[in-house]
């Protein structure tokens, strides 16, 4: 698909204003990798990746969250105190880096592609060297449905990384964690294709259009 066709499809789906905002934000987005010399850009098909676990058919391609829109989102979204973020399908680790650089206490990424995990680990090292500080970020290779939610984790991020089958399994794991350890949480769903699953599990708090992209915020209280 050529660039003009892709832009035209975006205009038909999201309208001219949102499409122009997305184009602008993707142009600005290059600044993150340019600033830190990291590798967080470019879509990657699952067909080009090795995958850990049995849920490859339920996954989506890698595409980075826009840095500018995510930073603006963090300015607007009320997060629980002592926030510890989990990114399900963290890819190359951009959200993990953005979150910690913006003041979130700790970030954990779960990713089922060993190649993407290796890139994420390297990106973290690069940013640590550039900033001269140790970043409390962990990247775990594995299937998100098998990940056991920790008691201190209270911010959960999804960039439509997988289909409704896997999303439902992860949501059940989050709810089990809350039964074991009641606490205030926030769930951020970027490009909320399967929002009905979260609508039935948590309280929808707000919707945001930032940089032309859609986010939904959920909470448990």
C-alpha cells in the first residue's frame, strides 16, 4: 500500500483533522529515537518474528506507541500513587522508557518475541547511558496469559497488542490479582478495538483523543 492510499484510508476512517494530527505526531515521533539513538520505530509483522508460547495467531504486528501522544496522556490521566506500570506486548520498550522517564516508579514489559525483547533490553541500556541513571525497567519474555500480576502493579497498558481471546485471559488475571490484593488500579487501552471486554470488567472513566489517536481509561473504583 503506497503512502497516499494509506493517508486516504485514514481520512475516510478518522476524518481529516485526526489524520493530519496523526501525521504531525508521527513526524515529531522520530525525535525520540534521534535523541537517544534507540530503535523503537517501524512496524514489524509477526511472520518475521519468533514467538514464545502458543498465542502467535492471536497477536498483532509490532507498532510503537507515539511518544508525543503518550507523554501528553500521562499529563492528563489520574494514576494511582506509587505507580508501577505493566505493558502487555511491550515490543521494543518505548512505553516502558517513556513511563519511567516521565516519573512512573517502575515499568515491566511482557513480550512474546525474543527478538523484540533483545531490542528492548538494548534500548534500555542506551537510554541509561544517555541519561546517566539506572532505570527501574524489566522486560520479560513470555506469553502474557501466563504472567502472574504482582501485588504492587497498578497501571496496565495495552496498545491493542492481541485479539479478544488473549485480552480476556489477561483481564481475568488482573481481576484475580485484585481479589488477592485489593488496590486502586488504572487500565489504559490505546486503539481500543476490543473495549467491550474491559467495559464488562472495569469502570470506564474517560476517553481521550490525543495526537489523533484514541485512548480509553478504566479503573476499579
